[in-house]
């Protein structure tokens, strides 16, 4: 502060010194009018040196003033910054309070005293005030119930009601009761090969004749069918066509099996059955029982198909009922036929056949049809 007070005196001193130098130069110049020229030259030279010296001293003084100014400004800034640091907490506190009281939109401190969004204070849902009302602030305690509201206005008038027929004279006569409709249930469907009837717990859909392709003809189908007894045709063409597939009755070829040989060379019967309240059916080869108690045995018997022979064609394996039936009056060794033969398991010790032990070489394979 003392350096700051000396600054005006330094400036005034330099200015007065400059005026004195100019006055000396002017006086010297004017007085030189009546003096000799050599004296005038000396005076001019002397005056120039004096002026140059004064200017140099003035520049040095000005530089000193600038250095003094820089030092003073540095001290002033240091003092000012220190005051600002001391006043910052007070100013911040005043401003926070002023913002809450006067600003129409401001952030309120949370329960910990910090303002959400500032350093060290997590930012979540920021409450704010509008016109003195707190928005998004935490819910306060529930107040007392308010007084009852004013009654509402009366509703609009309803439409005129339509009279209902409630008396006996307005009602019609009671109609006759209808016939009992047959109860329909879901279930699974299967074919009982070798029989015309279904088990007691199944329903017969239809019975018929088992049919298949000629045993020694190429082409045709490979599966066996259960044909109904009363077929219905649609625009048939008379005569045997040359480009057709053909169906023949299935015949038993079981003359070498004593338990069933009485039915050999006779046509095979079949029945299509429905097992109600069941949704799956399974043919188990190699057993006469079902896999578990969850399954119901429909029938059991023997596995049959077309015989293994170079002149016979492949067909499907089917399970024929062990209590098999045959069509009456169909005995005959007919060359045009579809044949059914028993199936034997082959157990070869050298490998390539069925596993020996559980399966015996040359034994007829049994089967079972189960539903669930």
C-alpha cells in the first residue's frame, strides 16, 4: 500500500523535471541569437546532450514505475483472492438460502443436508419448488380426513321400461323333451388284425377284410389295409386296367405252426377299434405285455409280414391277434394273393443277427398292442 501512495509523487517529479529541461533548452536557444556562431554550436551540442540525458532518465523512471505497478498489482491480487476465499463459505450459504426463499425453481437439499447433483451427493429424483409448492418431494405423514363434500347433481332420467312376459298367459307351452344324444368322447384308434371284434373296453368302428399287394408282383403298396365289408365306389370304370395297382386278400401261410395251422391259406379278418379316453397307441414287438401299468393291453399275438423269398415283395410288420379268425369259405392255395407269414428271430453267434440270450434263433416273435 505504501508503494501505491508514492506512485503519484514519482509521476509529478518526472513531469516537472521534463519541463525544466525544456525551459533550459529554450532559454539557451533564445540567448544564442546575439552570441557568436561557435558559441552557438557549443550551446546546441550541450543542449542536445542534456535533452538526450533527460530523455534517458525519463525512460528509466517510466520503467521503474511500470515495475512498481506490477509489484503493487500482484500484492493487490493476493490480498483480494485471500478475501474471496474467506468470504466464499458465507457467500455460498447466503446464496443457497436466497435460492430457496426467492427463486421460483430451485433444487432443495435432501435429508442429509446436501444438494443432489453436487459432489458427494448422489443424484436420484430431484425435488424442486414452484411457486412455494414442493414437487417430487418425499411423501409426508397422512393428514386428518377432510370434511364431507357437497352432494352431486341428480342423474338423467332413464328410458321407459319394456314390460316382461311374467304371467302364465303370456308364456308358451312347454315343449317335449328331446332324445338323448350320443355321448362323444375322444380316444385313439387302432386295427385289430386277425379278428372281427374289439376288446370289451374298446368300441368297434367297423370290421372287414385284410388286404395287401400281390406277394410276387413289383410295384403296388407295401402296407396292409383293413377294408370294410361294404365298399362305396365313385364313377368306376369296368374291366381290369393295365396301368393300375392291385389289392388282394391277405392269406395266412402258417401251415408249419401247429397252434395256428388250421387257419393256413385262409383270408385274414380285421377290425378297426376306438379306445375312448386314451390318446396314444403302441405296438410292442417281442412281448405280449405292455411296458407298464399306465398302458392298457388291447390284444396280443404274433408278428407277421410277407415271407422272406426272392419272389416275394416287402410289406409292413403287423401284430396279428393270437386268437385269430379267418374269413369263412376262403380256403385255397391261390397264386394271386397277399401273404402273411410268421416272423422268426435269427440269433447268429458270429454277429449280424439279434443278440443271443434274450432272443433264441428260430423262435416266432410275439407282439402286443397297447393304448394310453
